[in-house]
C-alpha cells in the first residue's frame, strides 16, 4: 500500500443536483475561497431524476463537511450531500 502524505489524504463525497450546470471533472472545490478539493466524476442517475457529482476534499478540510453542508456552484446551482466510502 502506498503511503499518502497527510496533506494528500482526502475523502470522497457524492453530491446530488437536479442539473449539472457548469460542473465538469477537474472543477475545483473551494472553502472560503481556498481550494480544498475537486470534482472527479459526474453522471446522470439511473432513474434520470438527478445528477451525481463526485468530489474529493483533502484533509484536514474534509472534517468540516457535515450532513448540513451545502455546496454551491458559482453559476448558482446547489447540491445536497451523501457520503460514499
């Protein structure tokens, strides 16, 4: 198993949104205008009723995310959070 330095540790979160908007793989995730992660995958749900957006958030910033956390795209979409893994 490869050793990951503390600053490279990260957690994956899956966001749900009714639309993808301008979100693409590689788009940064910011907290207080500091980049703390990035979008790594987007996909339409099997039912077609929402878009799943996978993001990685680096440690120690991942500990700031709770079930009440709201993510916003600067273009104005919002997403809810469900943790996977």
